């Protein structure tokens, strides 16, 4: 599981002294012809690293973009981390359609539903298009602006 390995690497790089066990494991992997750690081994090392840290915050954006088979395994691993490390806090973002999966893996979690505000979505591109008009009024027609805004707002409704 590459994502847990990436988290392990990030957390390990943030500690003052990397535990010898982790250094030797990574050194062995370097000589092992590319054989990687298995998930249970990564989790053991992860717990070893974070045990010396007062508070660990894990922030993962766009969990919905993981392939479903990888997402499920990743969420199970994160659940193990949260259950096994009281000093760890988790922040995940994802689209609403994975809510059931999150509920399954993150029982008791606080879930905040955020709804897009179409006016917020439209404000920035409108401003950018107006700025382009200041530079070259012939750059974009009113019809093109209208089509861009319409399409963008329709697509944002699909989120």
C-alpha cells in the first residue's frame, strides 16, 4: 500500500531521531531489489515512529479519487492507525458518494457535509474573464463567457 508507505516516510522524516529499526528496515529494502514492505510491517513501523511524537495529524484530500479496492484497504489501515495511536488525529475529504464507506471504516467520526455555493464557484472565473477583457476586449465574446459559466456551474452540480 503505497499511501501508507508515503505517510510512514513523511512522519519518519519529521522526527528528530529516526528509530534504528526503521533505518535498518529501509536500508534492507534498498538492497532488496525493490521488494517493499507489507502493510502489517508498515503499520508496525508507523506505530514505532509516532510513539515518540506528542500529536500526529494526518490529512488526506480527495479520498474518493482512490480506486474502490485501494480505498477500502487504505481506510482499514487508517482505522488501525487511529485505533492503535491515541495521539493521532485524522482529517479526510471526499465527495458525498463515499459517505457509506467512510461510516463503515470511521465509526464515531465527526462528519461535516459541505455544500458548494454556486456564487462562490462563479466569482473567481468571472473576475478572471473580466481581467482578460481589460487586457484585450476582443479576447472573449459574451456568448463564450456565458457558455463557460453555464458549463462550469453545471459540472459543479455533479460533484
